[in-house]
């Protein structure tokens, strides 16, 4: 197994273990941290597997950016 495949497998194990731990924890800070570990492991694994991955938040309540540029009908 090459270095990347080994690293990907370890990140997947971290993701699975953090997810299992989060399922057993009650709501609160510890559960939120386990979710962050899952997201971080998944993001790192994606970067190694596919190249750079970007995660961004979209504000659905904001007006469409393209609608601002269009002239009124």
C-alpha cells in the first residue's frame, strides 16, 4: 500500500470512529466536536483523493447575485 492509500485509510478510520462516538454522545459540546472531527477527516481525505476541496456556506435568504446584475424587465 502506498503512502497516500495508507493515509486515506487512516483518515477514513478516524472519520468512522468519530462518527460512532458522536452517535453515542448526548447533544452538547462533545458531540459538536466529534462532528467537527468527522468533517475535518472527510475534508482531508477528499483533498488527498481528489485534490483541493472547498467547503462554503451559502446564505439562502440573500437575493441571487445574478439577479442584481440583470436589468429590470
